[in-house]
């Protein structure tokens, strides 16, 4: 890192009324979880392209995830997916993570791959299948206790393809009944994050189709239930930052699954197609972190951030590093918005002045800031370059092909 470049950047931001030391403190707190399944082989509906060096078990997934944290300094936890990451000894898995300098994060139940769930899990017309789905959710609470996780991340593939295939209202009530049974088993320190998706695999309807349905369920369940926003799970042109602001104001924004998409769904590097959208989302959160209402501030500071990506063409670890770098970049830019300038322009109805306050922060080159932050954090100043020269990518080739997949 060039001290001269950082000093010049600092002077520029001071002239704008930005305290870079305060921004670095915010960056120090930023934690973006990586997904264990993102290090395994994956593919499209048409083909899984196997890569060399893919982890063969959850322990090797943690080893790869630890590399991402080592170089970026911002991904100290790893989400697990059950049964993809099922092991005989979860205490041993937790200890292995800690030996690598990371921890186990959110526990994700799988209610979409078993043959019994072809026509739904908690919304299935068969009460035995609904019971099976609930038992799996309760199993995941037990696993969370063993690995000291306090987040259960829930996504349901439940839905239909044709009009008349199922009764919407019955399914709604079955879903809430199952979630209530799960909610009642949560420890006081735990929370359940309800994700939504407007289509796929059901092309006529999904049971949690949008944030309003997830929000309604979370409200009915109680304070330990919140909404999880996946940035890829929206119709085109959806104003996600508006959703984020609404949920923050209601203290119901539980977490994020970061990715990127061009047309539908996800699995691309964060910000690959619309980095401005990620910036605008994070700007709403940074603004909420300074809100006069302590409840809003607490919600903003307690968001569970995670990447949700399975890279089919790119090498896994570098793709994750790039995504973390991109989140760091957009978060740093969001922290450079002069909130006093923005509020003054809004109060004066100065449309262009308010837009300038946002745009000038987005257009700032935050490279000197991020390099200084990573150096102080003990991470790699240039994460991608450091990983490429570390030799780790070559070392894991000895695993061969045919590693863990989902």
C-alpha cells in the first residue's frame, strides 16, 4: 500500500466531511459468511462441470473457506447445509473450524432434495411428510446447538406449476403451523431467517413468493423470526433497497444472501452485473446504523451477511475472494456518503443535490482505504494476488476430481 495514496485519499474525504478512522472501524465489523456448498462441485440443470481440487468432505470445505478469510479478513464464519454437511461428530467439525481460524455459521436445512418433497415439505398434503420436514428442522436446531450457531436459515422450494394443483390457503396455514412448531423449539439466543423466492422450482407459485409473505410470517411467529433477503430472488427492476429500508424500520431484516444475477436467480459473483444496486442496499444499512432509534440501529448492526453462490465455471476459492472484495468495496463506498449533506438536500427537496451526495460516494476509488484496512486487520492487502501466489490452489489439486457436490 502506498502511504502517499492513502494520505491523498484521506485529505479528499476530510474535505467532504468524512472521518476515515470511523469508516475503518465499520469495515472492521463487517463479516460476510461463506457457504460450505459454494466450495463443492455444482452445475446447471444441464451439467455439473467437475473441477480438480474440490473438497471431498465438510472438513476440507472449511479449509478452503479459511483461505477466503485469511486473505480478505472479513469472512470468519462458514454456513453449513444439512445433509450435505452431515458428519458423525459436529463438535469435531466445530473444533476443526476453530483450528483454522473460522467458525460454523448459519445452519441451513434442506427440504427440497428428498423424493418425499416432490409436492412440498411443510406444505405437503400428506401429514406424514409434513412431520418428516418438521423433524428435519428440529434436527437442524440440535446441530446448531452443537456447533454454537444461533442462526437457522430457511428456504423452501415448496410451490406448484399449474392452477388448481393445490390449495393456496391450506398450504399457507400448514407452513405457518410447521414454522411455529420449529419456532417454539428455538433457544432464546437463536433466530430463524425466512427466505423468499418468487419462482423456481415452482413456476406457477411458491409458498414464500416475496418479502411481504416472509415478513407476515415472521411477525406472526415472534421476535426470533426475521426476513432473509437474497439479492437474486426478485423480479426484474425490483427496488431491493426500498425493501431493505422498510424491513429495517420494522426491525425485521435478519440477513442477506449476496450474489448477482442478470435475468433470474443467482450464483454469480456479487456485483457482477449491477454493483450500484449492492451499494444502494448497503447505503440504506449504513444510514440505519446511524439512526436515532436504537431499535433500528440494533437491527442494522445484527444483520447476518452471507454469500450464496455456487460457481460452475470459475475456480471456487478465487470466486469467493472476489465476491468478498466486492462487498467490502461497496460497503466502504456506502460509508463515504455524507449523511448530513444528504439529509439537508432531502429536506430542501434538492433532488440533484441528494443524488450527488449518493453518486459522489459511489464513484470514489476506495482502493487506498481497503488496502489500509486489510493491512491493519492482518489480511492480505491485495487478496486475489496473495491467494494466487500462495500455492494453496496448486496444493489442493492432489484431491483430484469427484469431490463433494450438492
